[in-house]
């Protein structure tokens, strides 16, 4: 699936002193990430409000949205107008 390939690509491009795969795992499951991205596209709330809805920080909400947007554009082939 495109999601696993994209995750691997992101991990391989990371530069840092930590080992591959080190660090915290995502707080949301893939289903929740998709819901978050679709919710944002529909309602366009600020990321702070989006984070409150899903129980995560605004930074995590922003990162999750942009990651989900990449998945939509590559895997699902949805063209999101304005992004």
C-alpha cells in the first residue's frame, strides 16, 4: 500500500542522530488520520481546533493533515482544490 511505502520514504530521508524508527509513534491510527484530513477539507478549522477534536496537539494535527493530503494525492488520486 502507498501508505507503507511513503512511511519508508520519509524514514529514509530523515537526517539525525537517532536510529531509524526511533522516536514516538503516531498517536492516531490510519483511519483517524484519514478522518482528520477529510474533516479539515470539509470544515477548514484552525489546527488548534482540529487537534482538540482528535485529542492531539495542533502541530500533530498539522503534520497529520499534510501527510494525509500526500496520501490522497498519490494513492487515492484525489485532487484537493487549493492545496
